[in-house]
C-alpha cells in the first residue's frame, strides 16, 4: 500500500482512494482479511525487530527510528485500549448504553441507519471478523479509524476532551451492536454513522450557544472587535500524515463558525462538504429524507460563509512552516525569555488580539497587549509571573507554542498556556491561548527543568 491518495475522478472533495493499482488494493484486501489478532501479533513482532535494531551510538538516525517506533507502539496501545474497553463492556452488569437518549440505542435510528447505510461495498470491506472475532480482532479492525473519527467528532463539538469521549463511546457502541453490521456499507461508513449520531445526542443533552466576551480591561482600537466567545473550544494536535488534507476544516476560525450552526445542519454540512458524502448516504445516516438533507445544506452554507473572514486564504497554514515563520517563532520565544517588549512589539500586527477560552477575558490592539504583557514580564511588577520558556508545536493546522513558567523561588518550569498563532503578512495577527492540560496530547511534557 503506497499510502498516496489518488485524485477523485469527479473532482469532488472528500476521501480519495489510497490504492495506486489493483495489485495495491488486493494487498490491502489480503491484509485486512487476515486482520485482527494475526495483525496484532505481526505488529508485536515488528516492534521487537525494530527495537533490536536500534543503534544509540548514532544520535540522528537513533532519534528518527525511535520516533517512528513510538508511532507503531501508539497504534498497539490503541488496539489494546479498545480491546480492554470491549471486554469491560461485555462484563456482567455493564450498561447497555452510554447515553440516556434513544438516538444511539441499539433499537434507535442511529443503529438502524448504520445498518441501512448504502455506500457501495468494495473487496477490502471486511464483515466476518467484526461479527465473529473476539475483542482483539474487533480492536484491530476499528483502531485504524480512531483518529479520523475523533477529528469528525471534534468538528461536531469543538472540544478535544469531548471528542475523545465521543470516539470512545462510538467504539463501545460498535462493539455492542457488531451483530447488526451486515456489510451493506463499509466499516468506515458504519462507524461514522454511529459517531455522528453520538455527537447529535451529546449536543442535544449539552446545549451550547456562542456567547459574548466581557469588555476588555483596556479599551481596544475601534477596528478591533472580540470574536464570539466559545468557552468549550479547545485546540486539536496536528497529525503530520493528514494535516495537509484537514488543515482548512480544522482551523479555529472554521471550528468557531461551524459551532453557530444548529446540530443537524452542522452534521449535514460536515458530512456533505467536508467528508464528501452523497446526499442519499447522508440522509440514510441521519435518518432524514434527501430533500431534508439538501434543504439543511442550503441553509448551512450561507450561514457558514457569513462567519468566515474574507481574507482567510491569505493566512499562513499547512504542515511545512516557511523559513520566515520559523524565524518568527524563534524571535517570539527569545523575546519571551528575555522579556524584550520592543522585539515583541515588532512581530505583532497593529490590530492583533488575544483570546483565552474558557476565560471570557480578551485584549485587542498591539498597544493594549504590550501594556498587559510588559507587566507580567517585569520582575519588579506586582503581577510578575516568572521566567518563560516555550516549545513549538502545531495545532489546527497553525503554528503553536507550549508556554512554561518558572515561578519565583522555584526551579521547575510548569505548563502554563498553549498559544495557537494566526500569522498574516509575516506578523502575528491573533493569539488564542488555551489551558495547559492538553499538553500531553501534543507530545509536550507538563514540566521542564533547567
């Protein structure tokens, strides 16, 4: 399997084939037919072989090989987690449903729609191991879909924490209802159907409406306004393998705009315009008519466009930051360490703004922001925080920094804030600052030492 996506012949957006030839597809088919427990044992054997071949005496190759190995170990850990959850789910006394609402119950519309989904079945679609295998077989089949299912749930609800819970709920429901999977749709389609309805259940129970930020402590310039306040909004770590394909629909501004749509319209727009599903399949998954799907999409598209900025295409995004962007990040981290407000001022746009969800506080305008930062960076100020260090990362297709603070009198730098940067015309145009509890999801430690 070459892993290189082929363009869709009809030019539509959505998931393309990942097979370059008939032989490539047959190889994938044979691999999946022997999936499950056999694939897990092969994975363990591969890890064992690669561990024995590590050569610490060559630092650069050693680092590259360990990084590649950690990805494989992560996949094995995910399979073990799904299998363990499935075992607990099957234990006596386990609840039949994670959610009290009927939409995703075994007899409800979600499971029925999952069984009726009409995506065409290709030779690589596997049915028997899902129904007849044990927990390990099941986990080996569904775990490769975990990442994309979580991205889908994240688009629906805008929260990384909630998306993790929802994808876990999806896989548990798939395990409990595996006997109802008849192979009339692909496994991926069936999982997406369950995930979408789980998200709709969640949004039904947890009504979330965009709010307004409180007035800024420092009056901003007239041309700088606060965005809608979404207390539940969280960042999502980039996946190097898929970031280029998902960057545009994972940007914070897109996530914020989607959150304004009613849940059903949101689901239709994501399934039709982001995933590229046909109207008939979307209707089957959501237990709607095709006419209802088309009507919802016609209302959702203009509502979304009204919330997206006009100059969005000019924003820097993608998986490969330019040399200028990397230099900007280096200057930013150095200015933070040195407390150099002149250097910080030089890299901010005049109309820059900072928001801090779930905190309703915001600052707008370069002068206001520098005035606020200068106090927290000044050791003689009563609001001095401490010494700063930053580690670069990427979130939502944008450059990001994990900020650590060494409080006065301590020796440890502790995670303080995750800053997601929007860069425009070579300058920082917006900083969205998030709480630090998600650092591990980005591969960042919670503490640093000198």
